[in-house]
């Protein structure tokens, strides 16, 4: 297939390694207006046109560093979440910055015969959170042996 974007191969990710990586994990480039933008959003704007405010620029390839316009498409928040999940990029458990409990803590809570109140005080979490952990309503990505599985059972 011939590329409408000269010099860009549709089958290969184009990852400019010289660009710095921003806090959100995407390469950052100057946008020509004195500011900075995520490089994939800038690439989409340059090659494909403006991005409507409510839409995200998503990666078909799942490579956050890729700026190949062949690999970029627009999607809403629901599509963004689905795409992130499909590429295994959804943060869970200890991958979330607000997480207080380790996978070992989760297993200890599930195995413990202690009262919910005592466990809540010990781990500095709410009683309802202890109950939800024990009932398997939260941290479902953790297998029974304490290994994060990456998906819900």
C-alpha cells in the first residue's frame, strides 16, 4: 500500500527517540505556538487536521511513543478506555499512584480471620474496603496466589 504521507511506512511505528517523555508517558514536542504538546496529538494535527475538543488521539499500535499518522485515530473517552484495556495499558493495583496496599497485603486480608475493624485499623483503610477485598469485589486482577493477572477473572 502506498502511503499518502511521504516517507512514512504504514506498517512500522515511528518513534522519535530524541523527544523527552512527559509525565503522562507520551513524547512531548514544541507545538510552534511557544508551548508543548504530546507528540502524537501534534502529529495527528499536522497530518490529519484539528482534533475536536471532546476526542482523544488513540494508537492502533498501542505504542505510546509512536507518532506515525497511519497508527493514529480519533476516539471518545469510552473508546480510549477500551483501547487502553486492549493494549494492556490500564493501571491496576500497585500500578495506581493512590494504592496503599501491596499484593501481599491483599492476600493477607483475604486469608486473615481477624475482624474487619481490626484489619481496617491495621492497614489504615476503611472497613468497607476490607469487606470488598474479602468478597472479591475489588482488586480482582490479583489471583489467589497474589500475582497480578492483568485482567479480571
